[in-house]
C-alpha cells in the first residue's frame, strides 16, 4: 500500500512546529485550515435533540436532509429543478475526494486530472485506484484520451483563485464534448472576498442540465463543522445513483445526529454571515501585516488562505516565520509550482491573529 501513496507531507513540518512552539509568546498555527470558532448554538441544539438515535442512519439521508440540500443549492448556487436524486450526503469531503476514483471504478489506464496547484488528496485518490494522474493549467489543453475524471476547485485551495462564469462554461462544454466527468470542489463557495464564486451548477454555466457534472460542498468551513464530518454532492443523478449504491455497500453513512445538524445549518444563513465577518477581519489584519513585512500576495480573492511569497524557497519562508512563532504551510505541499509560496490560513482566534500581526510588525 505504501508504494501507492506519496509521503504524508505534514510530517515534514514537525521540526518547524517545534521551533514555533518554543516562542515565548506561544505558537500561532496558521498552517492547517481547521476552524477554531464555536459551532453555532442552533446547530448544537439540533445535534443534541437527535442524540437518541439507536438505529442505523441511511446513506442517502433523511428526506428532511435532502430537502435542506436541494433548497440550499437552489438558493445559494442558483441551481434549478433539483430533486432528491440530484443530491447525496457524504462523510466529509476528504473521504469523497480520496475514494471517488475507486468508487467510480477507475483503474490502470484511466486518467484523473486536477489543477497544477491543488489539494494533495486529488492525487491520493487517483493513486488509491491505481489510475494515472495529470495536472493542468488549462483544462482544454488536456489530452482527453483516457481522461475519466476532471477535478475543478474554485475557490482554490491553496491559492484562493476563483474560476469565472465564462471559464467554467468553456470547461463544461469541453468536458461534455469529450465525455469527461466533471467534479467541482466548491467547499469554499461561501468565502468569496474580492470575487464572487460561481457554481458549476449555475444555469449560465451548465445550460440548465446537470449531465456529467457534480458539485462538492462542505459545512466544515462555512459552519465550523469540521468535527462533524458533514458534506454533500449535488449534480447528475446518473452519477450519484450508482455512487449511492456503492456507498450503501460500504457503509459510508453520515450519523443521524449529524444529519439533523446539517438540516439546521443549511436553514440558517445568519451564522454564515457572522463567520464570514470574523474571517474577513482576520484576513485584512494578516494580509496587511504580511505585505508590510515584505510578502507579495497572489490570487487569494476567496477561500480561507493567503497565498504569499517572499520570492524565496517556501521552506526558507517557513523557517523564517517559525522563528517568529508563526507556523504556515509550505507551498510545495500543493505541487512543485508552489515551491516559492506559503499558504497562510485565517483559521486562528482573534487573539492569535493579533499576536501574529504584532510579531510581523516588530520583525
């Protein structure tokens, strides 16, 4: 199994984490995008109210959950005419990314493509299925021969880049022309700052048809539910139907209390607005401090990260910031094209962000 997987990148960060933790003021960990703010009270109450759930949950979720997903997708993504057959709950988005090629039946000779700078699990998923993997800058420059799965990621992790409506429309048309299945990772959709994210499900992009396209959404970031493992798919029933059957056999079911919590989360936009405001303030403070410190910020128009460079090796930058007690992620975790960048997460408390700003301003 080990020969099928790349080395786990985060292990390489441990020495720098120890350096940062030794700072007299304590570590400011901006390396991993894990939420630190409280789960909204209404969601906690929904979870607690469903705590007496002795029976097995269903993989497809309750009718109330499916209603909540279709309603949210129509309200927020602009999708139209969705039914329960257009949605599928998943146990967090990472398990989906890692196991999707296998669940689709891909294997040797099949190709999976993903952005040149990307979440490492896209590659892991291809490797687990023993499929080939390929990176791209421009989707339409790919050779479609053998290409069975195309990953889009907008807003991007790590860069925060947003694909515009015209580009998405062009990509969907190309994929359909060549019979390539598109999965669009839109987990940071609610976190657009300088650009408004557009879903691949928007009728202006897909022409009102969901053929060959599926969007991936998560509640980890928008609702601080990373610990709940709550996400879902929306798109082509011809793709989701077989995935549902496979996932039934594999027991890949979201817990009943979590399903109830997701219903509550998707019904409430207020907590999302409040959380966005927290991240916006942290983003402004960190961005300004990094620029004053000599960094250049590229893209970063959306998502929970700043894609920053001092025009040097990412590991030199990681070491420099670790000496200030600040831990960030090296850009080469996301592909060799990131070797001169670092990813700076906005997911730290206001107090820790203020500490980072103060240290950057002093140095």
